């Protein structure tokens, strides 16, 4: 009897734990590698006098992809543990003997309950296997995506490192300005703000110095020209004014010393070659720059 029960248990465990063979798994994305690349990107930001938007964008994408991959792997591990629990429950319940259900000596309600338990376990086993199959596939895709973003960040860092001489010439052209006066802004930023406000109405205001900000706002080298109020997406004439301002800053950027512009979830960074590039979703109209035009200067 014990030998038969052990044989049945072994068969059940094999059925519960054995899954269809999957393709070779991708290497797990390395959080340590991402931290290393993030540090290198930060060093370039310092060297090139401000956050390089191409590096920041890829860094954010790589971070999100790595988190997604880790979360899927954790779900996959929990699902496998659930399958093991089903196997253990099946052992406790034991196999269903037909004589228990139809024999004269058996209690019908016990046998029926036993049958229901076994049917439930079989259903759970099927559901879990299907769930794990999908998680395996999703996890592999997430790992590939995360590794791809990390590789892109590594390549972009090399590209920007290769532009060092070009950046040094650019920085030398504009010189280095410290913030001063009561506004806490550099003279270049004060000049840009004055020219913008002379040529564009600003009914929603302008925000520049932000104490404690680690970026250009905290260094007096950035302003946000608001195109709507209350965190709303700019529309109609307000959106048109934002488009016109962004184009004005691009066309006059060399004269004014503009470093980069952000508007409508896009960035235009002189240091990485100019041209509009998309930004990933950062969580709302303000974070995605749909309600203001951001400009940073050298």
C-alpha cells in the first residue's frame, strides 16, 4: 500500500512540476551594471555642465525595464511555489478510489467531497501550468528588453564620451557663469528669460530658481515657461504659443547659449546633436512637460 502510494505521489509530482520545455533563458539584467552606467552618466553630466537628455532618457527606460524583469521573475518564482503546494495538497488528499464512491461500506458525502477536491486540484494544476508558461515567455521578453536598454545606455555613454573635445569647445565658447544677484540666476539665464518675455506673453507665469534642485534649476541655469495653469495639458492658443517658443529657442539657441529644451514629452539637446527626440512617460502633464516649456542654458 505504501509503495503504491509513493508511486502515485511520484507520478503526481512529476505531472505538477514538469512544464513544457522553454527556450534557453536570457541572462538576468544586472542592477549592478545599471548602477555603474548611471554613475558614468552622472560624471558626464557634471563634465558637460548639465543633465544630458539622451543619457537620462535611456537610463530611465533601462531602470523601468530592469524593474519589470525583476518583478516578473518574482511572480514566476511564486507561481512555481504554488504548483509545489498543489502537489503537497494532492498527497494529503490522496488518490480517489472508485470503491469508496460506490462501495456499500463508504460514506457517499466523504467520497464526493474527495472527488471534488481532486477535481479542484486538477483544475488548479492546469491553470497554474498555463500561468507559468505565460510568465516564462513574459519574463524572457522582459529580460531581453532590459538588457537591450542597458546596452543602449552603454553605447550612448561611449558616444557622448567620444564628443569630449567637441563639448570642451562648446563650453569654452559660452564660458562658465555663476548665479548672482537676488534672482539666483546666471546672467545668461536672466537674458534668455527677458528676451522670451519680451517676445511672448506669459499669462501663466515663469518658474526658474528651485532651491535644493540637483539639476539646472538649482544652479540658476533653467526656467520653466508655463503654458497652462494647474498642471493641465496646454491646448489651443496656449499650445501654439509653446510650439512657437520652443522653435524660437531652437533658432536663437546658438546666440542665447541654450543647452536643451523640453516640451510635449520631447527634448532637444544641443550636446547630443539637436533634433527632437521622444521621452518616455514620466507620470503626468507637468513631468512630461505638456504644461510648460523648459529651457536650460550653458
